[in-house]
């Protein structure tokens, strides 16, 4: 069926939950699994959310029953199957890494022992390091490095909400957390332990005067954890924020550019 017809059938199922079109839902999830549809995709300087695809993910939980899956000595009991066919798609998966069916992994992706949830999209050459998690519908670009223990949050509801987006060539340091639809621009470097939520204040301290924003890390920014004072009835305390302390230099050699950024700004990763 055409993309427009599929989207219409998913929308109808969403509006009439007692009459879910299981065939349309299964087809939509298959398209997500093969990367032929994305929950969100680049649109000029921004991103467009295909909310019908997110609705298909939510509906998929309703049309599936719990079933037991055995993988060697491991047993799982879940509604969703595991992703398969890694050899054919050129993806390296190190035991016991897990990806759910409906997540797309591009060629040359490497999954160390980690977890990727349904609806996620991961670009070519990206490394998902040990105990990192990529949440439902998160979009992770090309040549990204998600260091050990990184948490990329999932966003399913509301369907029109933007998922977490990590753009091409970004480096996310150990134990960093990015949730609630935050977008990390291309080539940005997040130091170890940076926490970004929709309400986290991002403070650019590279100029004579601090500039505050929320929700988006500009491309090639070098970011570290910070604290800013906030008054409460019981006194003044430090509240976490993210500090933009510099810019990663543009370079055709991405690895050289990254190493220079880490040396210049002393960022822990």
C-alpha cells in the first residue's frame, strides 16, 4: 500500500482503538525496522516528526500478545520480538546487546552490550558503547559515539512530540543523559556526566556575557556539567545546568577534530 494510505489507516486505528488495523500496524513497524520510514527526519534546518509512525509503535503494543523467546541460556517474556538479520545488514552486535524489532540499525553500526528500543534510528558508523541505552524513537546520526553508560531517552507520547535527536558526528561522554526531546547538534561534544532535559538551562559562557537557552545544543559545541545558584525558601542552592565552553573546530578529519577539542578544553569523556 502507499505511504499515504498506510498513514491514513494508522490514524484511523488510533481514532478507533476498538478497531485496530493489525495489518497496517505490522506493515508500519516493518518499515521502521528496515529504515524505510523514520519517526522523525531532517527537514531543512529542523526536524519533522511523523507522528503516525509513533502512533503505529504505540498500537503495536496493543496488537501483540506476550510470548516467550529463548536465546541460548536467556529467556525473555515480552510483547515485542527481538531484531534479527545483523549479518545481512552489516551490523556488529556484541553479546548480550539487545535491539527490539522496529528499531533500525544502519550498516557499520556497532552495539557493545547495550539496548536499543523500538522506533529508534541509528546512522552508519555509530558506536553504541557498553551499557548505553537508546530509547524508543530516538534518532542518532552518522558516526556518533555514545560512550559507556550513556542514556538516550525515549519519547512516545504525545505522538507529535519530538524524540531525542543526536545529529551526525556528535560525541556523547560517559554517563551523559539526554532526554525529553532534546536535540544535540552535529559535531557537538558532551562531556562525561552532562544531563540534558527539556528544562535544563544551557549556558553559553564563551562570550563576555552568558547566553541562556533550553532544548538544543548548537552544532560543534563543547559542553560540560555546571551548576547555577537558585534561591529557595530554605536558602540558595546549586541547580544543575549545562555549560557551553567552546566550539569544536570544523575539520575534514572528525577524529582529529574531536581529539583537539578534548585536549583544548580538558573535557572528561
